[in-house]
């Protein structure tokens, strides 16, 4: 019973191969189902001999490509004539058109020629763009313009793809075996399906802020693992690196920085003044928000200014300005007149007495200083005279003269 219920409740799976009969080449190991077979006009032919309807594709090109396309267009026409494809360059409208003819035998070549004119309009050189006509070469034009909103950020991430002197782009080309050209808001890729798929993933990751170097490292490891036949059927996830995003701290807003500085300064002041920082009181939680501050219109309504006309408001402002200027003029006039005010009688007496005492003190000090100076000068003069006389008299003569005097006194 339980099994019946489960079958009833479970949704019925769709069988897409219900009416498909098995083919003998389905399980044949010698047949490669992914191989792209080239068109041979001698062996392969259409059921009616030619195409029933004409197919055409057109694309626009920028103004700066006009000169180059005019020079190169004969080469393009010769290359498309081999496949019986008609091409047209319209310089008035700025467009390129390709279309099939009655002689066209390959039905897929018109899509290849469509890709050719698209690549030429995206600044790919003619010799490189003509390789798209080969069966084993495919292309993809990846639009990257709308992936990033900020223009500066978009330019920075687009530069990541190119790298210094085109080193990153060259490494990506060697690993994926594709031709890559970054032009404006698009990236043009030419190569095999597998390589184009890898390049597209790298470009999308780059626009999502993942540097191409990480994916290049991953592709290098995958290329080395593909060389080993033992690991061909195994899962490679254990060998491949996983790069996790790191949460980079955002820049702190200026307002919060100023608030923190203010709080730190307040704590320092409290420590210097009181010895210990003041403990802030816990705020009582209230579910109601604080009262709203009155707006400019509310203040005008309170004062009655809101109901005045524009002319009356201007007149009121001018009157207020005039009153303020009159008050300031009066204050300045009072300050100027203070200089010319005569001092009072008490102030005069005080100033006279202070001048007298100062002059008396100065005179007494001057007399004492003069006396001491004269005394020092007199003593100095006496010393100088004695020393000067002794310098001119010979000491030996004076001694002999004294001895003679003593002998005479004895006799």
C-alpha cells in the first residue's frame, strides 16, 4: 500500500526519448559524435541542388573603422567569393552585409560570414578575422559593459584582464588556445568551443571582482592533470585550489571617527581633573523615539512668517539687518569716544601721588649710587698713583741711599 501511495504522489518523469528508436551507431566506439565534419562541395550536396531562399545578415561598424575597412574590403570579398557569398560595404549607413547566392552550396557558411563581419566591426584585424571561415574555429563576443555599474571600477577590472604589458591576456591565450581582444565594452574571443567556454568564465569572474590570476593558476593545474592518463577519468576537485573571498574591512565613516576622538578627549579630561573617569549613567530604555526637531516651515508657522509674501519677507529681513547695523554703529561710537573722555578728580590725585613717590624713590636711589661710585673711584685713583711712581724708581738706588743715611746718623 505504501509503495502505491509513493508512486501516486511522486511526479511523473518526462521521457524525451520515448519515440526514438536506437541507432546502430549510438554505441559504436569508433565514431566521434563531437567531431565537426568539413563540407566538401564535390561529395556533399543539398537535396534540391541549391538553397531555396536567400539568407542575409547585416551589422553596423563604428566611424573610426571606416578607413581600415575600405582598405581591407577587397581581401574580404575574395575570401567570401570562394564560398559563393555576396558581401556589401555601405559607407553611408555605416553597415556591412553578407548574403547567400544561387551558387552557395554550404548552408552553414553564411553564419560563419556573419561572425566575420561582427569581428571586423569589433576591431579585429582582417587576417585574424578570416580564420573564422575555417570549420574548427568559432567565436564569441562577450558584452562586459553592463556587468559593473561604477565606471571607475569597470575600467580597473577591465585592466586586470589585460594585465601589465598584456601579460595576463597572453597567458590566458596560451592556456585556452584562443585569440582574445578587449575592445571598449566587449571582449572578442576566437578559438575552439572548450577554450571559449573557459575564457567566458574567466571574464565573468573578473567582472565579479575575482582576479584572472586565480583562474589562470587553476587552468595551469588542469592542463598538467590532463597530461596524465591515469587521472583522465578521476575527479580533479581535490587537486584544484579553492579561493575564498575575504571580508575586507570597510573605511570607517568620518562622523564616527570624529565621535570616537571626541569621546577619547572627554575621558582624558575626566582623568586629569577628577583622577578617574566619570561613569556614564545607563540610559533608560524607552520604546518611543525622541521628539522630532521643528523644521524650518514649523518655525515660520510659529513666527507667522510663513503667511507673508516673498516681498514682505525680504522687507522684514532688510529691516532686521538695518536694526542690527544701527546697534553695532552705536557700540563702535561709544568705544571710540571712551578714548577722548577726561579722567575724574580722584583718578588725577591718585596719579599725582604715585608720580611723586616714584620720583622721590628714584632720586634717593640715584644719590646713594653716585656716592658709592665716587668712593670706589677715589680708592682706585690712589692705588694707581702709588704703583705708577714705584715703576719709575730703581730699587737698588733707593737701598744704597738708605744705608748712607743710617751711617751719617751714627757718626
